[in-house]
């Protein structure tokens, strides 16, 4: 059964906001999110050498640990209960995102898709918080979400002092691992390790579409496009022109995407037309190969 995998980044792609920054400011209302990320950059090593002769540390382990310490001081567990009650109400998607995702997925109900037994799946591959992102979407709309995760531990005699232990850190390199896991179906079968050889892939790379918004998506975009899939970069047209130009410069110069388009999730917009056309193109390929 062919599977079309539509893989979405989250922050900056499906939402104009940064969900981790919102989490930081929820835990510590007196702290501005930019201050938190400034400390993370210092710890990463940005100011060690002006000539960039050193290798920077990875962001994800640093910020997940720092967020854990911030939460521990307030005795807050970074779990779904906390996210549901305090952070989720502050998360806003771009307008019409959920309807957009539903309508793309609904293509699989058309007779020509059903004849080829093609299924359409949405995935989230984000450097944000998995347990928070999963709460944003209706049940059944997203097949699987990749993101940073915590396990909550507490000493039996001090259950009121929970500690959030980072157990998975997602960054731009880990995003490419997630793409391989989707291709092999590792996300739904723990026995199917990402390094295992598979005869039949769960989703071919040529049946993948990756949608992101910036530098951290470049490795995944490049991987999928090199193997026959489609890469799309979206941007928030409401951002300041200078900020937007800087953000998109690397994408344009490296020809990293097949489409560069505003984050417009209307059904009349370029993004919907482009993705739906690609889904039909994939279907037609399977129809042709079956004849």
C-alpha cells in the first residue's frame, strides 16, 4: 500500500510563534524569551572566537537541560498536563491550518486514490516539544510527531519536587534521522530500527513532501529532494522585510526548495494547490506503473 508522507516543521511553519519560547515565558513570566535564547547561544560557544574556528555545541541538549532546570525551580513537571493547562491556550496556528491538513488528507478518499490504495499521512518533525505539539491537533490528523521529550522523575519522599529529564533532543541532524524512520516505518514498529535494511519501504522518498521555514530544515529538505521528493519553504509575510530577507537568503542562494511561498493555508492558496498537485502526480505515477 503506497503512503504519501507530508512532513511538517512546526514553529515558524504551522505557527508564526515559537512554542518553546512561549513555554519559557509561561514558567518564568518575568523572563523574556530572547534572554533565555541569548544564554543558550553563549553556552553553545557563539562568543568564543570571532573567526568561527571552533565547532559550536548543539543547541538542543543545552536548551532542554536549561528549560528543565527552570521548571524544577518552580516545581513544574514538563508533561502533557502542564502543557495542556498552561501553554496550549497560548499557542496559535496560522489561520486555517487544521482545515488545510484535513483537506489534503481527504484526497485519499477520492476514487482514483482509493483504486491505487494510496494513503496520505501528515507528520510533524520539530525541534520543539513533542508533548506540547501533539496537543495542538485533533486526534487522528497527525500520524506521528517527532520532537524533544522529557521523562518526569521524583524521589518517593519528595513527589512535590518533580524533575524533567531530557530523553530525546531534536535538532537539524536528528530531523534527517526522523525522515529515514518515516521512510522505513520505524515510527510505528520499534522492531524496525532506523539502521535496519528493509526490502519494501513504508514510504518512498519520492512520495515525501517536506515543508519547513528556515535553516534548521535545510538538511531534511536536501535529503528528500536529492532522493526524488519535494521540498517547500514557507515564510510569514507579516515579518519585517529586513528580517525576512535575512531568513530566506540561504534558502534562495542554495536553491534548497522546489517552492518558496507565504504561509497561506487557504484552500485557494499556492501552498494547497502545489501540495495537492504533487499528491495527484504521485497517484498518477502509481497508476501508470500498474498498467
